[in-house]
C-alpha cells in the first residue's frame, strides 16, 4: 500500500495527506455516532430500557448505602 501511495503523493506531502485522510474519516465517524445517538433518543423502546436501568441503578445505590 505504501508503494501505491507514494505513486500519487510526494514524500514531503505524506504527513499532511495522512492527517487530512484521518481527519476526514473521523468526521464521518462522528456524524455516524451523532445520527445513531439521535435515533436512539427517538426510540421509545430504548427510552423504556434506559428508565428501567436508571431505576435498577438507583435501587442498588440505595441498598449499598443502607447495607454498609
């Protein structure tokens, strides 16, 4: 792969090329995560599961303080 890359990118420009490629890929991943987060927030089933977990965590927290 390196050899192929050097055919198209000059050695002195390689660091910037790689940095730009990584930056672009990170932006794509951030957008994917943002969209997934927004979709999860709109999912009613997901909200119910989160509320169940909050209750469970709350009960365990209270029990650990009383039982100590």
